[in-house]
């Protein structure tokens, strides 16, 4: 005993979240190695032995020969979903190896969009690589598996690998916009493992007790996995909200660490150049009419609800994204309230 899994819905979006060692936090006993990382029945098949997942990948038919032939799912600016990666997904052979793949068509919003990708750690873990593609399906950038950092379980948030970056949905001179996003893994990543903090040690830390000194387990990487995909992960502060995503003075240095690739290269570069986060905000060219309208409606709704601070934050974000009417929409909404 010592590990319980609960299924619950967070903001009607994310289900089947693994809650690890809740019983330990309540002092209901220790956890054995066998049940230390147990998962709920509806996700258990995603955390089979790596050899079983590898065999499934090897036998899976290749969906297509070119990136343009993948089946892409269209997603919106506030997409937030838990994705199961297994044999039910399309398989593609990248230069870095064969992999099951999640493929998304990104929204065109004339601005940068913060993205967070999290891979849930169970008995195994899927070590993601992310490729951002242009409208012509050439690779703009790659976020390698090495950019995904381990985050120790804490409260209702389980062990995970996580990376945060921005997608550039605006076409600019000298830079193709990010029109598509792929999430897959590589042969090299599947051959490795991630060391996590033993749940008993996490329990002791949470209860301010002495470290029990239990060895930390190594979690093997797999072709299967459970991945959380979130666009705009902090909408509570505004539309494109979190300043850290844009490189403020207290920005997380792990943000926006991505690999540049030449358009002619395939989805895994060999000698990339790191790209630093954007440092200063500047007014861009006018945004798309539908995006402008969306911002203005959202600003008016916030004012109507009495959320003036949020409305002002939206004005700031809209103007950063290229809006010329957001401030006027705010003033008009205040007058009409």
C-alpha cells in the first residue's frame, strides 16, 4: 500500500491524473517497489515493459513517407489535453528512428504562443522530442528530449518530464511561422532512463521528516506514454499572459530552449544552435481581423464581469500582439458598464 490513483477532472480538461503516494502523506504505511508507481487501469497499458512497447512499435505499419502526409489535428489557442501515445497512433520513421507521433495543426494568431509539454512518469516514461514545422512542412525548430526536465511529484502533481517553449505563429521576414507541431521520441531517447526521487523520500520531505535514504529508482524510457499538451498554460493572468514566456528579468532559463534547424533538414538536427528567449516586447504589425475581434470581445467580457485588472492585462497583451483597437475597446466597455 502507499500509492493511490484517483481519476478526476481539472477545469473539465484533464482526466486520469496519477496521484502518487497520497496514502503515504496520510501516514497509511510504506510503499513497496511493486506498487510504487502503479497507475489506474485505464492507463496501465501505456506503461507496459519497454520491450513490449518496442515490439508494438516495430510491428506498427508506417503511416506515410513524408511529413505532409501525416494526419494533423487542428487545435485552438487554449488547447489543453492529455494524450495517450500507443499503437493506436500513426507511426512515422524519422531520421532519429521510428516513433508513434502526435501531430497538430497550430492556430494562426499573429503572435507567439506559450506551450508546455509534460510526459507522465509511471513504470516507464515517454521521452518526447518536439518538432515545429512551417506551412510547407519543413522543420523550423526542434525541442530535443534533453530539454525536458524531471519534476518531482508534489501534492496532486505526479512525477513528470516537462519542457516549456513558444511557438511562433506569425510569418516574419527571414522566419517561417510554426504551422504544425509533432511530438515523438527517438531511438536514442528510448535507450535511456530517468532517475526519479523515491516516493518515500518525497513523503518524508512533505512531512518534514528525516530522509529515509532509500535508493532512487531508474525509470526506463518507452515507445508508449501519457503526454499532457497545453497551449497558454497560464491564462489566468491574461490571454498570452505569463511574462516569463517572453523573457522578463525573472524568466525561467529553461523556457524557449529550442534547436534551430535548416529548412532542408529532417526532424532531428545534428548540430543545432540554441535560441534565447525574446527579451523585449515591441509593437508588431496589425493582427488578423478575427484575432482582433476575439481580443476585443474578451476584454469587454472581463469588464462586464468586473475583472478590470484582467481586462487591462488583456489590453497589454493584445497591443503586444499587434492590436490597434484593444485600448479603445476597453474604454468603450467601461463607459457602457
